[in-house]
C-alpha cells in the first residue's frame, strides 16, 4: 500500500523583516515579523508526500533533483510530525495503520527560481509540513503546524496562513510560543496587489541563515532594530492593516526594507543583497509616490535583488503599468503580478 497526500503552500513576503535568531537550532527569532501571503496561483510550492513499507528510506525530491533529507532542519520537522502521528496511533480507539514507522517519499515542485531571495524555503517547508500532516491525518491547527514549519525555516511558519500573518517571536526557550497567527484574512483587504520584479534568478551569495547570524554577531545597528524599532513597527503595521491604511502600510514597508538592508551593510563583512536594478526600482517607486502626492506603491527586498512592489488595485495602471513600460524593455526583468489571497488546500 502507498499512502498519499498533496498540498500547496504559497510564498509570503515580509513587510516587517525577520533577521536574527536568539536560538539558531530551533529558529527562534530576535524579533517578531509580519508578512503578506501571495496568491498560490503565483509563487508556490506543490508537495506530494507518500509513505510505504516498500520504500527503503526517507527521500526528498525538489524540482526533480534529489535533496539531502538528513539536514537537521528537515529532520526536526519529520521528527515532530512522526511524534504527533505516533500519539494518534496509540490513542486511537480503533487500530490505525502505523504510518509513523514507514519511510516517506516527499516530492516538491516550485513554480519559481529556488533560493533567489523569493522565499522558496518558506513555501517549501510550509508545503512539506502540511502535506505530511494531511497524510498522517493530524488534527493540528495552522498555528501548531507553524511551530513545526518554523524549525525547517523561520519564515515558513508564516506560509501556513493566507492573508496578513504575524510571527510572534515568543519568550519561551523551547519555542512553544514562537508561532504564526493571522492578523487579517486576504478578504479583509482584497484590493492589495503585489508585483514581483525578478532582477536575478540566480542563487544568492549569502544565505539568510548565515547572513543573519553574522549580523547578530557584528552589527552595531542590530540591537536597536530588534529591541526598539521593530516592536514599535509591529504595532503600527497591525493597526494599518486593520484600518486598510495604505499610506502607513507602505511607509513602514519601505522603512523596514531599508532598515534590514542597512543592518546587512553594517554587518562585517558587509552583505549586499540589492543591486543597481534593485535601486532603479526604488527610484521608480519614489517618483511614482511623489507624482501622486501620496503613497501609491511600496517596495520591499528580501535576501536578494528581486523587488516586491505592493500597491492597491485602483493604482494598477499607474504602478504596474509604469514598471512594465520602463522595465519591460530592460533585459533581466520579468514581472509576476500577484494577488494576496487566502491559501486553500488542494
Ligand atoms: C529576509 O526564513 O530564510 O526573507 O530561518 O534561517 O531559514 P532561516 O531564514 P529565512 O529568512 C528569511 C529572511 C527574510 C525576511 C523575512 O522573510 O522575514
């Protein structure tokens, strides 16, 4: 017998950035963060998990290539999921197949470049955790699954929810309170749009995992960011989302991106994620906002040069149109227009 389950998980793009860990093994962050989950028809991972006594060992395939499944992060996720399944098997009043002891085969496909700073690990671990949780028939809530996915990749905990999602840094050493929660569903602000500008689909130089550890160790700007700047912005951002206040949403998003990249530059050796194309995108957003006399577009960059531009549907022609017009002619740019909607199960 082969037992099977499939799941999708979309990419999420942080508007308040996670950068820095207080515990690198459990992926416990130094600050809370907040993101917008993109529509799963845009950037997403699709994962099928199967288990069978006929398999010899656990295996993981990403975009057709064999991956190392023995990494501590993947193992942490598998261990947690198997423990929950074992509990279910031992507590069930009727006998359940012992899936927890069967080898797993995990097959994932990304519909976007992997490790190019497009949050592929976020969608990847979220889809993996959800596919196996479904395969095991776990009654786990998205919050509980977010605690598991966090151990695969921090930002993955936010991809278990659609819409506007916060990741509470938590206080406990065991990480049990370091979980994601929904700030508002996508339907709360259905006019929100995201334009993804792919400046480079190449693998990034410095991974988020090692980059943020070096920042924590060496940046003098970092403590103020983690202890004062981000906590204040978290509150303001949640309020802006509740009140559908794009001006504040946009201003905080841009300030956050700049603060994060400033701490990267303040790291020793310095980390550069943005390039000339990224800076050109910032200038375009600045001139669009100046011409409109208000914030109509907001940029943000993760650990790579690709830009994500948030805007409202009413400004589609102005924002997406301008980017298409200016950058469409330039080589190396390829736009993906997204809509922030709730992630649905397959
Ligand atoms: C800049 O979640 O990739 O995208 O926990 O080490 O896997 P690990 O890091 P990861 O870091 C994401 C960093 C970021 C900001 C964010 O998504 O909040």
